[in-house]
C-alpha cells in the first residue's frame, strides 16, 4: 500500500470539479495555473476588486455579485473597494467607458485598447494588462462600453467560473474550485445582434402570483430583484412585467426605480400604452376605455404614465386595443387610430421635454392591429414595428425584402405560453429548440432585429427555452441549425457538469418534442390511435423509456444537484409520462368497456391512480428546496372542455362495469410493443416499399437533393413531430416556377398499384409571413407536371378559423394531392421548392390502405440502400 500516500497527494492536487461550459463560448477561466494566466483566486487568496464610486449603481451592484460569486466557487471572498486602489500586486479593475475614471485613465495611458469598445452597444472586454497603476503589477480589467456592457462582462466572468444564471431560479449548485485563473487574451462577445432582448411575464395566476404572494408578499420589488438579476445574467435587457391584476409602477414604486438601477429596460405589453398597466385604468381611470367618447380622460391617464416614467429607460408602447386586450370596437377606424398615435406622441414629447423620436417606442401589430397595418395604417418611422406570432410560435408577418429600412426597425413578439384559443397552454415547457430556431431564424434573416420579446408565462418552467431565446438573440449566426444538439449538450453541462451532459441533452430535446406533438392541455384519450400503427402504445412507450433514462441519471447525480435536476429535467418527463399514460389508460378502459372485457374496471382504477399521481408529482415539485417553489406548478391542465382552463384538475371519465356485464374470458388488450409495418411487399428494389397500402417517408430521407438559384436544401435536425424538417436556405431566395432542374427533393418508391394515389405532405405550421396569399410547394411523380399547392388556403390565424385551429392544435399542416401512375414498380416522388419558409416533415403516399392516426404511419421499409445525391453547390445539414 506504499502507493496510497502518493495517490492521495496526486488527487489533492487535482481540481475538485471541471469548470462547466458556457453555451457558445470558449472557456477563458481555468482551475489550473498556466503561463500568462491571471490568478483570480490562487494560494488561498482572491485578487481584490476595484471600481469607481462614480460608475453606474448597477455596475457596482453587479460587482458585488461577482464578489459573492467568487466566494460561492472558492470560499474566498475578495475585497471590493471604490475609493482607493487596494493593496496587492494582482487587482481586478471594473468600470464603464466614459463613466469610470479608472477605465478612462487606462485608455488615456494606452494601457487598455478601447478599439471595439468605445461607442458600442452593450459590449465588454475581459483582459489582463500590465502595470495599470503604481504598486500594481497586473490587473484583470472588466470594461464595458456602457452600463450593461460592464454588467455583462462581470456576469460572463461569473458564468465562466461556473455560476449558472439559474443558480437562484432553479437552484443550480456551484462546482467548488480551489483556484481560478483567467487565460491570457482579450475576451469579448462583441455587440449583440438584437438590440433589445427580453421576456414577458404573463398569465401569471395562479402559479407565479400565488408563489410571489407567499414568498415576498406580492409581485413586488423583492421578487423583481431576482428577475432583473436573472435577465442580466442571461444577457437580456428588457422586461414586460406581470400585468393581470398587477401594475408594475403603481403596486410598488420601488419596482421601476430598481429596474433602472439594475439596468433593465422596461416596457408594457402590446396593449398597454404609455407605460400604463392595464389594471391601472380600473383603479384610476374615469369613464369608458373609448377614445371616441372619452379622449380627454385617456390623455390625462397616459400623461400620468409618462410623467411617472421620467428619464428611466423604457420602450413606450403606443396605439390602442380594446379594454382587457380585446379588439377595438367595430366603429374604430384607421383615421381614429392614427389620431390616437399622434396624440400619444405629443404627450411623450411634452412630458420628456424632447422630440418624440428620441424616446424609444413600439407599435405591436398584434392580432387585428396587423389588419390595420395591412389596410394602410402607418406610424412615424422612428417607431419600432413589433411583429407578432399567432400565439402558437408561428410568425404572422415579416418585413418585405428590399423595403426601405425603418429608423425604428422591426421586432418580434413570440410565445412560449398562452391563454386563449384553441386552448391555453402554460403548464409545462412545450417549446422544442429546433422550432424556436426555425421561426426566429426567419426573423433574423428578414431583418426583424430591434426587439425580441417572448411571453414566458410564470417564467418557470420555461428555463431552458428562455436561455436559448436570449443566447440566440445575442448572436443568431453563432447557432446554425446543425449546432442545436451542441447547444442542448453545452447547456446541460453548464447546469450539471460534463459527465451526464449528453444524456441530459437528449432528455431535454425529447421531452419538449413529445410535449409539442400536442400540448398537454389538448390531450385526451382520443388523441392517438389505439389500434392503428400501435400509435398510443408507442407514444406511451417513448415516454416511459425517457422516464427510465431520466431516473437513472437522477440516481447517479450528486445529491446537491437533485433539486435543480428535478425542476429542469425530471419533473417535465415524470409529469408528461404520467399524463400520457393516464389518457392511454382511459382509452384502454373505454375500449375494454365496449368489448365487455374483464380488465375494464382494473383500467378504471389504474386511471384514477394515475390522476392521483399527477397531484403527487406536483406536490413533490412544491416541496423542493424546503418549499421554495410552492405554487409554481398550480396551473390546471386536466379536464379542459374549451379554451379556458378548468378551475381544478378533473379526472377524465372512466367506465366501470357490473359483474354481469363482464365476459367470462379476459380478452387481450392492445400490446405496448411496437410492430413493424406488415403486408405483402412488392418486388425488391431501391427506394421505400409500399406495405399495407401506403408508403411513409421522413422528409430528410431523400435520395437526391437538387439545389440551385441560390437555394440549398437544409435538414433542421429534430424539428417536428416525428424525425426532422427539411427546408431551403437562405429563406430569402426567390420563388421559382417548379420543373426541370429547379430545386427539388427526390424520393424513390416501389409501388404495387396503378390505382389513384393520394400524397399527403406534412408541414410545420408556418404561416404566410410574406402576406402573399399563402406559401406554396409543388409535388409530382416521375416526369409529370408538378402540382402547385397552397399551404394556407382558407387559413386565417384567428380563433374560430378551423384550418388554423387544427394546424396549431395538431402542430402540423397536412396537404394532399392526387396522382395516377401508368404502371406499378419503381417511381420517383419529387417535392419542389416554390416558396422558401416551407418546412417539410413527412410524406405519405396513400395507395388505398392508409388508416387514421395522429402522427401518421411509421416510416416504411427501404429497399436496396443507395447513397444520397446532392446536386449543385451547397451543403445539407446532417443529424
């Protein structure tokens, strides 16, 4: 055992845990000493922090956060001084260009290069320099171009040390380190590509509302302090606050003051003009919310909002909707709305004492307001046009290519959570990253980059998509479609370390994909087919396998990670798996009752037990961290009968049979095993083989991709309900007339019939964002003329429009075409580019045997393998 002391000595010299990754960033902090590295913490001592008392209060506050973060990681708290330079040979200097005399002096002395910093928006640099001042050998400088630039630099350093932005909001622990060294070089993320990047807290009762009341006495500045810090740690800068029954500025005067101190740009939602919360009209308004009959009272109300705002950073919403986020009255017209905007801008100018165009403003083209714009309503050029999705993650409109740029630019209002038709969705995260990427990539490509704001409901449980939304907004070019798997993995590693990152990444991707097939609030026992293609059993088996995977990792994680893991990973899997099994069991119960099977009553009892388990899972969440998150899972999600939530979760109806109605013999129920497509196969050949009267093909499994005209076919991995999506890049290419050698995909198939065929094409529910009357594609067999088909015929993104409601509820658009072939055997199915922005997920050829199902039949078997062929220049994304 003589080697044991040597081994212990060796182990003691190793770092406790590897530093976590920061998604999309190169690591510049290490736990190991090296040439040229700056010792942030070494030899049991932490380098002191030095900032100027003249700097922004928000910068000094973030400097105190860095001080606390260093202590969290190393159990060594550095000194922080703001009056005179600390004693020591190694010092951290923090400051803002033009606001900190320390930084400005370093620039004047040419010890800090201001190139790429001065005059930039929200830019930072972290860099070690020599002899910054008398008595100091080296300094690590954290300098910002402006207030938030410096703050981001401090928080970026914290992340590099291993402090997750979610350390408080999701209880992500910090991996302890004995030493921290900053690598040599100039570390910066440059300027953000999207200027204003933020979240909207909405639909906040009963979850966030009940939680905040219990923990802070209300949705007040004590709660918002944590939210402001989170947004800044995620490198966001913008917030629309909670507004249902809440009034940010009126409820707690500290709210706006604290936001300004932290450095958060505040706004109000799309229908709350001139910084006034919706609930303030109920409290302080006089008369009806009607500009035709009560303009003077409304102007006074709005003036009060602007006077209260003062010089704090805000983006002021302008325009007007009906009271309570409703459409304006029928008699409202464009002339009236334009007069409202004119009067509002006069108020803005008078209260701020400067021209209206010097105060950032937005006009949200939400729902019917977009109709006013389409009919010719305009606002001044300096106002940002905030374009919107349909509340279900499908962007309704984008700027026209080649249009004269607006001084105010364009932005996007997006949704991860929604209250409205065809159904509320706000219980679990149902937002897969590939889907967010596909739509926000369109926004970036079309130049909607002034504001990105996303409705996140109660904030929890949207932690993962919030991280991605704000990371992607900082630099969309850093995250192509092929990098999304890496983002999942790096984010998982940042929260839980590298050991289980790949497995956790897989779970994060799959649970969101499964939830997005149909949002939990829309599920019932009839969603999936009980008999065709083993659909219900397969769906439940997928969830159960994911749950096994999630539970295995949970058992292997160190105990201190369990609370965070439950919130971010295990809970959505556990809750989703249980809910799907509940509805599957109800389906089995109903089926057994129809057949008089002996297991009817057992299935009813099992369903009741699963319903009870749903409540137990919620209570397990609420008990985490000593009850820290009590109420956060209070959103009801079982028992919906229309768009609005039920007051409480309601057990689905089950059937029980009296003994005399039950057959003597137990009949078999549907097996949970997955069966392969059966039936007679055509003669062997290449391509997909018809079985049981259909051919089913995943879009990415083409045999040949023909590019051209600047268009390249691109796989978006993991996008959609089954495998992935295929579209063309870039999404701004023109619309060719299909035929010949224009861009198309080819799929070889083996068919046994010449009977009339129907081709079903499955698409992501993208909308006609070009406002051109619908996005189109074309399809053909062999050399027949391509059939041109419009995805959006009869579709209007509004409640009551059946095609749209079906598309968003099922998360798919399915279009059909009819074909007749001259002979059986091998044929080539061609899918043609007509309009970019169309995302194909699946093709199904119905030869007369297709059966009803939700997801469509599983992919058909393939004959002799043949390599993919890609014609012309360009690349295709790989899984």
